[in-house]
């Protein structure tokens, strides 16, 4: 695997496609959050959905339960930005 990464051509990003100041400032602020916050929030939405399902509020349970994938993707994005940065070369 390391050999493949070394052979891959390294290109510098086009300066016209760099992140804007708003995206950069949002990433700087969210980078302060630990990545497991998103995991716990996703698990909390699943638990909340289960509780609402048991209580008989099916529509609310579906609404809350659908937050989990979005929270997990946000956590993944947060982790990737921390490790690689949005404009890294």
C-alpha cells in the first residue's frame, strides 16, 4: 500500500479552487470539537428514535432517527479536515 501511495502523482491544487474564507473559518471552529461528539450525537439520535418508537410517536421517531447518518458523515468530514486539511498540498 505504501508503494502505491509513493507512486501516485502529487499535483498541487489550482489556486482558483481553494476554500473560501467562510469554509475555512467554519472548519477552524469545528476542528475544536472532538470527533467522538458526532458519534455520540448519532447514537443519541438512534436512542431517541427508539424511545419515541416505543412511545408510539412513529413520525417523530423516523425524523429523529434520520439524523444519525448525517451526524456520522459530519464526524467523518471533521476527522478528515483535522488530519488532512481542506487545502493541503
